[in-house]
C-alpha cells in the first residue's frame, strides 16, 4: 500500500520536474505569459484600459487587477535586527547566474522597428537581409514596432545548473 503511494508521488514529482516552462511576450497584443506546460499559467494582459493578472493552476482560476495588487496598502512590519553582512564572493554568484541563464532557449523571436526617422531606417534597412537576423528582425517605414519572444526552459535544467 505504502509503495503504491510513494511511487505515485515520485511519478508526480518527476512529471513536474520534466514539464517545460515557457515565457511568451507579445507586444502586438499587450500580453505576457509564463506557462508551466500542463500545470498552469500566469498571464499579464491589458484589457479595457486595465492591466490584469490572470492565474490558472490545474482547475483553479483567479484574476486580479494589477494596479490594485501592486499599490495595495501595506501592513506595518516589525523592525528586525539587521544581521552582520557576510563576505561573499561575487564572482561565484555571477558565474552561477550565467550558468542559469545558459539553460534558457529562445524558441521564437520577431522584432519590427521603425525609428520614426527615414534616414535612420534607411541605414538600418540592410539588416533585413542578413542571413541569421533577416527572418526575425524587420526594419520598416510603416510605424510598426513590436516584439514577439518565446523562451523555454525545464525545471530539471535549472536545478542542474544551480547545483553545478
């Protein structure tokens, strides 16, 4: 009986550890979302002149007005004793940060730029034809500016990079 419960819990933990995380930003429709595939997602979106934070985790759904959430009146906190600062090695923290950053993969990115100055646009226009940039970067003369970005990662990669 206990073995079945333990195996089920281990399978659920493995499932959570292996499912990817995905960050998607789209400025054409003012929306940013962080999605843990098959678990839940959090979306920040602009609708009816209000910024909303919407969260869905499995069967739970909730939405809040972002402005009220950020600028809510704060409760008074007790004054805590400030512990003495320890000497830290910043290079190790910086190295760990870059190791964590390397685990992220850009799945999709597109950017359209119009500087508003025709001469600057003309100077930047040849970037449209570079081999690796041309499919993703659009310099235009039509007042179109947007960014579409999709980044993916998995929790096991983050944990491995953090422990390394």
